């Protein structure tokens, strides 16, 4: 007989693996990202809601989750197994659904806490009282688990009536999948009219993939076609590699209709007997638990590398996006340095002001024109860099993330940010000029603003501003002029570098916020390796 391995070392390795899975993120809209996110969520649900609690407390009752598509008769089946109505059936079920868990009164404590399905709020509803009367204010019915007790169920067995796996409401479909992940036994219910539909077969293939303990119920089968439908369904199961799955057939009865009552005890007797045997026979119980638990553990061999591969693809895409930004901004930054060296700032209105200085233009007006010209040069560089980034990112599916959609608004503010930076540079140059003038003889000391205008022109005007350097030396001396130009030049380089760096970071900020790193790939594989060694 196979027994569960519940060594602390295995549980520790499993908990560490669980944390690595929870930390994995797939935010970039790559082709495999939706599947990776769904696989991660499903794996987390299986670890949190089933595998870890089952290994920690193997003596807990078996949980059989009854799932299936709309109109399969799941609620009527659960009610009939219990012997009284504990789960409401009806045409409103596809839109309003609170899952119901039924257990023996002695087992109530196993499910009243957060041992399994910790994300669901528990409510205990007295018999015949509507669910909505006891729901917490504002609570979503789909995130509530209603607990019922019934002495007609054998101790050690709990039934959970899940929402429709093909519900019109997305939250119900998500919850149905989450509840199935918490099951020791998957009870898949379908009907004579829908047993070949794609949705229930997806659930069956998933159960086979994870090698869980599975049974199927073919419900609402007309008497006249019981043999033929059962034969065809068995053939489909065998073709899918599920020929050994226990099958139960429930005939179509008046009680099967929407809102009907309980089925006769004889209609569900074989299924009730099978479930009771799994609870009361220690070997059968151990086999049911071990098969599901080890099936999920074994599935990690393929699922973890798949998650790791998806994480690696995310990081590779993030690197491509980052490289496109770096390349564009590096290129434009180099171009700005070349244009500054060639004196490109001293053009247009700034050149006109310089030629009119000092007779028809004040030092303040010249500085204003130089500040405006330098700001325009930097803004053009940033705009060009962003356009190059846009062109490169258009070829990248990862760049379609919604976080990147508000780039235009951020770029509009670039003019303000750059203007502020250049004006701060001007103020510091003026302070440097005041420092130099302060050390001169007051009788011959020039106007500090004139000195600042000359040093700014010399730094930004290239060869066309050679006379600015000469005028500066005449006013404060050769050593002072050289010292001031060196300080101002270093400051100019610092501010230009800061502007380009900040705008690069602004463009990368939405990507950085997604927190895509290389570590998850290695961490997922390492966690799997540790778990495999412990097994």
C-alpha cells in the first residue's frame, strides 16, 4: 500500500517551492504569458488548497469536489447523496453561486478553519435559511464557502458542490477551477446530452495529466438509450486513456428537472457506496489520497520548467525593451555632446542676442536666450530618442503592456523638466560668477551677470564665441576666466548627463515597475531540484 510521505524536510522543500511559484510574475503580454499565469495560479491553488494541507494532516477527511458544466445536475446529485436539500438547484445558478461543503458533524472543525481554501469566507447557515441572510456585508457570494453538516454522510468524507465550470460569470469559472484543485477526489458530472462537449473533457484531461483520483457521473440518461450512451461514453474515455476511471450512470427522472427534489436512493446508491468505501477502507482511502497527492507532485517535473521558461522569456523581452531605450538614449546623448562642442546652442535668437550684446542686449536677455536654446536642444534629443524607442518597440509584442500606454503624457512634461534643469544650471553659473567677482578689487569689479553671460556664451557657443572667452579674461583675469570656465563646463556636463539620464529613467520607469528580473527562472528550477532530492 502506498503511503504519504509527510517528512518535515519534504514539507519545507514544498513550502519553499510554493513561495517561488507565488513570486513568479508574467506581466509582459508575450504569447505564452496568459498560459503561464493560469498555470501559476492553478499550481498555487493545488499547493495551498490541497497538497500542503493534505501532507501536513493526512488524517483529515477526504474531500470530494463535484464539478461539471451548466445543467449537469451537480446540486441535485449532492442533495441526493446527502438525503436532504443542502444546495439549491435552479435556472439562476449560472449567475448566482455560493459553493456548498457538506460534511459529518464530527468533521466540522476540519473545514471551519482555513486549512483548505483559505481565501474563502466561511458561513454556517441553519437549515432552510437563505444563504444571503448570513453573508457578511458587501461579501461577494462567489468568495464565500457555505458549510453544512449532515449525519447521513459517513465520517471522514466531505462533499463540495462547485460552480459550473462553463458559467457565464468569469468569477464562477475561476472559483470552480480553484475548488477542483482542493479535491482528494474529482467527481466529474456530465449529461447524456453533453458528454462529448469540450468543457468537461478539458477537465477530464487535466485530471489525467495530474493523475488525480477521478470518477465520472453520466447524469440524466433517458432509459431508452442508457446502454448506447454508456457504451459511447466508455469508448470516449478509453480513447482518452481514462478507461479505468470509475463510471456511474444516473437515469433521467422527474426529480432531475430544474429545481426538482431528491433522486430516489437507488439512483445514487452505487456512487454513495463507492464514496463510503473510499472513506471506510483504510487501503482505499490511502490510495485515493496518495494518488492525487503524488500525481500533483509528479506533475511538477514538467510544470515547473514550463514556468521557468516563461519567466526566462519575460526577462529576455524586458532586456530587449531596455536595450532599445539604452541604445536610443546613448546615441542621442552622444549627439548632444557633439552639438555642444560645435557651439550649436549659439544659433537663432541666441546668436542674434550675442551679436547685439552688450549695446542692444542686456546680459539677462542673453542668458535667457541661451537657456531657451539649450533647453530646445535637449528636448529635441529626448524627443528623437523616444521616437527611436517607439520604432523599436513596435516590433516587440512585450511593449503592448498597458503600463506603457501613457508615454505621451510623460513626454509632454519633459519640456518643463528640462527647462527647470537648465534654469538651475544658469543659477549656479551665476553663483560661480559672483564668487569670482567677489574676490576682485571692488573699484574694477565687473557686473556678475555680465560675467555669467560671457562664461555661458563661451561654454555653449563653440568657435563662434571665442570673443566671449577673451571678454571674460579682460574682466576677471586669465586665471579667473579659466577657473570659471572649468567649473561651468563641469557643471554643464553634469546637468546634461542628469537630464538625459532622468529622461531615460522616465522612459524605463513603467518597465522597471513591472519588476522583471532574471532570478525567477533559476529559483524555480532550484526549488524543484531541492524537492526532487527530498522525494
